[in-house]
């Protein structure tokens, strides 16, 4: 006798990548966001509570709590049409967690392949510097005699070798020599724009331009920038990142010359000069608990000096990380703590609006999604944290090539070098090690609902914590992300047509 086998429908569960955002003006609604489909949807609390009730993982801070309040009371399934929409947009799924992770891996792999794209070049003319900032991650190079060999300057013949090597590097990225694409060069050091390095920079720029369209930027302490005046501006070194750590007396206690004297006045004069030349100046403040209270006075200084509001001027605060053994970790902020400290100052002091945090750029991009209808997948999502895992080449005075500027000056970790014949050679396993770090390459990030918004955090800071770069460095990202979404949502444009993004798990 033939029997009938009844196949039970697969169990419905919340996607492991569903994010729940409490809104400031939620009024009975929660914003659902999805960690790889890019969907954002406003749903009644009851619907969010239902989705959450199907979340098989207990909420953990690392993977993203969304509210301090536990779900209490009965939850009722929404109607079939709503259930269908929740499934189509990725919040609910019938695939297992393992199947979904495998799908996530594939999404990350495709995204990463696109990110690898074009190379970018960080050129280090020297590791030497005229300042002795206490928190400098390269301090040992100038204070320990056994590193004295590093303090040489790139030679003219090395410049020629570096330029000759570029087409070969680009070929590895599938870019033809005659592509017409601008090569982005960032001068970095030590201090790249020392007065005595000017012939090096000038030659480099000449040779680079002769080899193809180029753009130039620099991370500089700006103490000797006046000796580069004619090279600054939209057609020369167009973008400068310059550090001021507070108003004069605070800055001069931190960013000092070897004799202990301060650098504030020279730097401020050179920022005036760079702005007058039409260069874009982005002032960075390295902030910890010992100088944060100087930010208001610094913002007021920007205003008094006429910098605030100029098109070519921006400023941002960044937390000091304990990458130098002399730094007391207890004095460091994490990203969220710094945001909170700045928010409190902004509430009291209007001048502080001129000082951004890293999360302001997150908010700006989210506003483009919520207000202008931009596609969040290219706008917001990434498979890896920074250029060290895609196409960045850091080239030092000796022609050694590194993936990350925080890991330079030690040939044992270089990913390659520029040979005497002007060809780049690579150490395959080291290059692969750096370039393969994505949010799928460690199990913690791989399971994280925020992964493609976060990128997995800085590899060097992760290594500091875990002993391997294949680990997470969260820096309170989940909380920062939800707050940024909440703020951006307040600027939403309700007139935008609904987002009908649908990503079927079987589609890839
Ligand atoms: S100016 Fe930059 S490179 Fe020089 S000591 Fe200070 S942090 Fe280090
Ligand atoms: S580092 Fe980023 S992606 Fe990784 S677990 Fe932390 S928040 Fe998630």
C-alpha cells in the first residue's frame, strides 16, 4: 500500500544579518536593516518583535543588541503579505544559518573582487621626521640607534625604479598602461615634506606625470610646508592631511621638536599658505582623554583664523590608538566614546560643528541613502576594511613594498620590493595574507550582522588584540552604526519611491 509522505515546510527564522534600529521619532515603529541585501524598512514594533522572536542567536553585544529592553509578552505573526515581504527583503529566511553563511561568503567574495580594482600608491620618501610626537607609532625609528639605517631618503634612481614598476603592478589588477586612469599618489613618512626632501618630491612628481595622469596628496606635519609652496594646489599636491592636537599650548605639549619646542605657529601659518594656494586641507586631531578638552578652543581658533566655512578646509577628530608602547591604554577613547564626547561639546559650543568624527562620514553616506535614495550596496557596504586588503601599495625609500603603512620598516614583513630592473616582485604568501582579509576570513566577523557595513576593523589593531590580523576589531561599531542610522533616518525623504530591492538566496 502506498503511503503519503508529508514534508514539513522548512522552519522560518530571522536572517543572521537582520539589524534592528530604534528610532528617535519611532512612534511605534522600528527600522529594520539588512546586512547584505541593503534593505531598510520601517515596521511596526509588533512586526520587529516577531522577527526578533525568530532570531536563533541570543542577542550579544558583539553581534548587535538593538534595544536594552527584552521582548516580553506574546508575539503574533503578521499577515501573509507582510511575511512574504520580510522574506523577500532578507529579514526572514528558511535557509539554515550554515547555508546563509555560505551565501554571505559568496556575496563578500564578489564584492571583494570588485574592491580590488585599481591600485593606489603610498610613497614614503623617508622614515625620518623633524618632530618627536610622544604617541608616534614610528617613534623607535628615531629614538633607537639600531634603526638609524632607516632614516635615509629615497634616491633619484629609486624614484625612477618605482615609476618604472607601476605598469607591472597595474597589469596585476587588469589595468592597461594606456587606460588613461589617474594614478593616486599619497606622500607619507616619517615626514614626507621636509625641506631637504623637496628635490625628491619634485622629481617624483615630474616622473610620475611623464608616465601618465597622476594626482598627489600628502599626510604631513606641515612644519616645512612653506618650502613646497609652488607645488601646492589643485594641479599639484592637492590634498593635505595636517595634524593639530589642540590650541597652541596643548598642541605644543604633544607635537614637539627634539629640543622640546612646539610647532603650532609654523603649522598654522602653513595652513594659511596651503589654503591660499587652493589646496584642500583636512586638519586631523589625535584625541585622547588628556587633550579632548582642548577641542573647543581649537574649533574657536579655526573660526577666528577664518578657516571654518572655507571650501578647502575640513577638520576631524580621531582617537589615539595605543600602537606605541609608551601610550597608556586607559587614556584612549574608543570610536563610540569619542563620538559621545564630541556630541556633548557640540551641544554646548556651536564652533564644534567644524570638527567631524569618523562616523560623520557614515552619517553622510546613510543620509544619501535615506534622503537621496542612493543604493546602499555600493554606497555603504564593503568586503574588507581598507586598502591594505585591496589595492594599496606602500613603497618605502628602499623600494620595499608593504600593504599597510603601520607595518613598514621591517623587510621581514614586506609584501614585495622594486628590483634594480624596475620590476616589482612579490612575496606571494604575504601578499595573499593581506589581500585575503575580508569579513569572511574570520569566524567572528563572518557571523556578525554588521559585517558588510563595518569591514572587520583595522587589521593591525585586531592583531594587537588577537595575535593575528584574522580577527575582529569592533571599536563599538554596532552601536555606532545604529546611532548613525537613527540620525540619518531623521533626514529621510518620504517622497522617495519605495525600495523594492529583493535578493533571493538562490540568485548567486
Ligand atoms: S609628525 Fe608624524 S611622523 Fe613625525 S613624530 Fe609626529 S606622528 Fe610621528
Ligand atoms: S569587527 Fe566589525 S564586522 Fe567584525 S565582529 Fe566587530 S563589528 Fe562585526
